[in-house]
C-alpha cells in the first residue's frame, strides 16, 4: 500500500528532475548555435544527472515502484519529456530574449 509520504517523495523527485531537465535544455539551447545540436545534447546528456538524482533521492524519499523500468519511466523519462517540452514550447527562444550588456569599458 502506498502512503502519502511515498507519493510526496515521488512528486519531489519528479519535480526536481523536471526542473533539472528544463534548465539543462535551456543551457544547451543558449550555448549551442545549432538547431538540432541542443535537442540532441538534451536527450543524450540530460538523463545522466536525472538518474543520479533519482538514485540519491530515491534511496531516501522514493517508494517501491516494483521494477527498474517503472522507476526509469516515472522519474527520468517523464520529467525529461516535460522539461524539454517546457523549454521548447513555453519559454521564448534564446535569440528572442534581449540581455543588456553590463560589461565595464576599460579605460
């Protein structure tokens, strides 16, 4: 039987992994000048910290989900998809954001 603490722990892990996926995707979109490169890096490299977070927090907060494939699907693949979708569809493109130049001029 699943308790409220187990559900809350799972939601914390999923929420944190979603935030990590969205931030990593934004980082790759800002740093890389290619169109497909950022998406490829987000899909290939972002699961590494998500798995690490799942292992660290899952040992303390996570419920017993039954199988490893269920754990990976709920705590890595779903947050990865939501984080990437959040960055690509909801946030403005990095080229559309104007950032002021705050560098000091050396005299």
